[in-house]
């Protein structure tokens, strides 16, 4: 039905759609809970998700490049046995940085925009960040698995 390049773009499109849908869902939820009006909620969700993903994906890319450099080494033949713990560290750091940074970004913006404080703000920030990261990456990965 789709050629190889169309399937690749379909996976990218799935990421963008999931990210936008989660941003809107977060704004609707904030508005429904009465933390802010819809305009302020959409501004919060869009700003935190954009900043969180821009910085988080950059760090993830940098961690992936570090892993490739450790695997291939300076001459391209391999990094040797000493690189293994550093590879695991770079992979774990790269995978966890985005949701942790996104949660901290959401919590800081909740305080700056005077939307919510205290324990409820922390719970919302962590749940929202990990859900957004999991769904926005999980949906394209699942779609890619199914169509490739």
C-alpha cells in the first residue's frame, strides 16, 4: 500500500499527531480542573511541551552520538571493552532526560504562570511528562513495528 519512504513519513506523522493530541488533552484537562482558562492552559501546554521536547530531543541526539562514538571508537573499529559501562550510562541518561526535564519544565511553568502549587502541581508535572513522553514515542514505535 505504501512504499518505504511513505511509511517512514507516516511514523513521523504519528509522532506529531500524538504530540499535538496530548498537548490539547493537557490543556483541556487543566481547563476542566479549573487551574486556568483555556487560553492560558493551551499556552502552558504548548510552551512546556515545545521547550521540553526541543531540549530533550537535542540531549537524546547528543547521547546517541556519544554511544555511537563509544561503540565505533576513534578509528571506527570499536571502542573496546572499557566503553561498555559508559554506553549504558549514556543510553539511560538519554532515555530519562526528556521526561525528567519535561516534568521540571512543567512544574516551573505552573509556578511562573501562577496556575497551581504544592503537591498537586508536582504530581501533575510528573504524570503529564511521563505520559506525554511514553505515548508520543510509543505510538510511532508501535505503528512502525506494525507497518514494517
